[in-house]
C-alpha cells in the first residue's frame, strides 16, 4: 500500500482572497466535528499535499484541495448545512480528516513505519476512526458515504507503468493521523477500475477498506455483498472470518492504544501469509505473482471494488428531477379539452327538449312523474344541509397602526414616547383596530353521470330520484348548479344546469354500450367542473365495464379533473365493478341510498372548500 510519508513539518499552504474566507468558514466548523479548538483548516487549490484532503498532526492542520470544491469559493459557505449539499464529497473528506484529528492518537516509530504490519495497522485505522465518528456523531454517516469513492479508490489507483499508487487514503506510518485521499472525482454513474492483483494482500486491503466499513455501519452490507464473495474466492472463508475478527477488535480499540493496533497489524500479516517485519508486497511483486498475462486487464477483484463504489454512489445519488412541464403543450391540451367539452355540452344540453346526440340506441327518458312526498322532504332536508355546509363564520382581523382610527393602547403610546425622547424614529403602533368580515360561501357545482347499460338496471329509479332531489336542493343555494345525464348508446340529459325540474324524469337501463367520455365532457362544460373557485363534485354511477377506448380516454378525463381540484365520487353496485383511479369509490348494497350518499358528498365538498 503506497502512502505519503511525511517525516518533517511541511510548509503550510497559504490561501488568499475568497479561499481565505472559505478556509475560515471550514475552521469555524472543525470544533463541532472534533471537539478540539486548536485545529485550523486550509482549503485552496493545490492544498492537501497532492490529495483532496489530509490531516497534519505536527501542524494541527487539515488541508483540503479546493480544486475538488466544484464551485466558486465566493459562493460557498460551509457554515450553512444546506450549502454542504453542493459539495458532499469534499465535505465528507473533511469529516473523515476530522475523525482522524479526533481519534488517531497513536504513533509508530521510524523503524516500524515501512513494515507490513504497520501498514496493516494503518489500513485498520481507516474504518476504526469512521466507526468512532459515527458512534459519536451518527449524522456524519451520510457524509462519510459521500466521500467513500475518494477515500477508497485512491488505495487501488496506480500510475501507469510505475506500479506505485498516485494517492492513498490511509494514515501515514511514522506520522499517525496523517491522512491523504484520492484526487479522483468521479460521478455516481461510473467508477474508475484500478489495477488490483488477485493476491491475498490486495484482497485483505479491499476487505479492510470496504467490508470493515460495512461492519462499522458506514456502508450497507448489500452494497459490498458481491465484493465479499470475490474476496472469499481469493483468500477463503476462514481467513476472511479471521480478518473480520481483527477489524472488530480494532473498532473497539482506544484512540491512543498503539500497541494493540500494531499487534493487530502483525496478526493481519500472519493470516495473509506476509512477513510482518518486511516491507509490504509491492505492486510489481504482485503483478509477477499474478502473471504477466493478467496484468493488462482488470481483475475480478478490481471489477468488484469498482462495482461496490458505484453501488454506494448510486444509493446516495439524489433522485432524478422530473422533466419540466411543457407549458405551451399543456395550454394547448387544456384548450383542446375545453373546446371538446363545450361541443359536447351544446350537443347534450343545447338542443330543444334536450334530446342530445350520440350513437344510435334506445337511450331515452321513459316517462315523467310528480315527485313523491318523500322526495320533496329529502330535497328540503338536503337544501338545509347544503346551506349549513356553505355557511362561513365571520373572520376577525386585528390590525395595529401608529395613527387613528382604533383603540389607543397605553403601553404602545408610552413606547412611542420613549422612542421619540431617545431621538429614535418611533416604531410603536399604539392604535389597534378590529375588523370582522364575512367570507362568501363557495358556489357548488355537481354533475351526475349514470350508466344505463343493462347491468345497471337496479340503479335507474334511484338515480332518477337522486337527480331530482339534488336539482331541487341546489336551486335554494345561491350560485349553485347541478346537472344529470345518462349515458349508454347515447348521452341524454335528465336535469339541466340552472333549472329546478318540477317532475321526476325516469329512464330505463337496457343499452348495450356506454359513451362515458362524451357524458363527462358534457357535464364538465355544463357546470364548470374544471374551473377552480367552486366546490366541484362529479358523481359517476356505473360498474365501470366499458370498451377499451372509453376506459383509456375516460381515465385521462378523470385524472385531469382531479388535478384541477374536482372531487370524483364513484358509486358502484355490489357486484363486479371497475372504478377508475383517482375517484372515491362507494359500493352501494342498497340502491335506495344513492340520494343520501350523493347529498353527503356534496355537503362535504362544500364544507372543505
């Protein structure tokens, strides 16, 4: 594993201009992340000692490479939580370095620094400090996940032809707590596939940097499941289990327990068959072990690492924004729908006698009769209910002002006098005024469409009665209109908008087809069901057994009406029925309840508008 060895105090990076202000903002936040007040943060292009971020214990400094900010520093303020959403990966690197600053408190001697067991200890340190940070600050998990690609991919990225890693995410041996992270900055869709040999040492690195983070509850187990299977193929299940036991012990190790961490590093090397006191296997040695024929293409282990990083980034990627609506197209569609509805209303309600138009069939009014006393009483009762639902209490509005009219409040007057005495412009408002206003009752619009195909014969008489009751009741409500149509082979009006029928119009239900869309269009234009500003209710009495084109086009009409705020009530028989999406469905076991159900729905629409 390649690391940036920092054996002396490096020259600190000095930001200027907007970068200096941004560095100060990061410094303001470091105390919240670490609990330390002695740290400074530098964010500027080229900072980070060649990496996106690093922690330098000797200087008590965290450096972040500003080239990975992705925005103008003058527009960024990390003190605002919402602003961090613009650069989550760099903020995640900052959180990772803060975790090192808080929890990496152990050291290694110069003799131990170049050994395999020291490097193994620093690999274990990566997940250990993140586990500690998440235990202390659970909300930091999302930021550590956002930086996982930068922190992990660098450990497997090598310079072409050199075999040495360009960057490293591990704590530097010899200067514990010094952390460097990758310069790679990839999007969530793709990930660089590095060269990773199919060797025990590389498999162990992958396990420590990814599987251990899953056990630290930074990553999810399903995101690394495929990688775990690949690592098992390389080192076997027993050795992987032994390595997992070591990183669990590391997660429970104290921040300053160097002896335990180095001992865990030795045991790590023993499990993987590596001499703990020798230098760690170099990339050149691993390529020779793997074979020259395999070095020119990514190994299965490399592909699994890349896939895991993509899975992490994809899981945290924000959902795709819906496409912006085409306003011109939407206006044209609404215009077309209004014109179609107006034509249908003229055809159904505009002809003398209301004979309507449509296909050929027997859809017709069978006879008219005088309303029964029960129907007359129901109409009066429904009118009272609708008036009560439409009633609005007066609204009381209290205002204050610096001058009359209004009631003088002495506290406000004294405050104004005190402000004037102090030479300030008076802002007190000592006069209060109470205004009570009436809120006009919303108009009511109700359209009823009844299916008169043969399967709906039980509802013919109840719907005829309900249509008369509703029309008579709405006649007593100011600016209320209702209309009823039957639809089968043709569309016929039963009650007309704005008219209070004297007689009940009865009809039969024996048609073979249903012109559902034509009926909805006629009602929409006749009683303004698609126009906001009123309590609107569309009642459909049907089993929903329509032809395919009526189902498709009818659903589009129901969806458009509900989007404008029109309530849709679908009354169905207690047999097989297929109401459309967006409608409130009520199954009527007793057709005689039709009028009461429609009346309650109309009152509810008034009361909630």
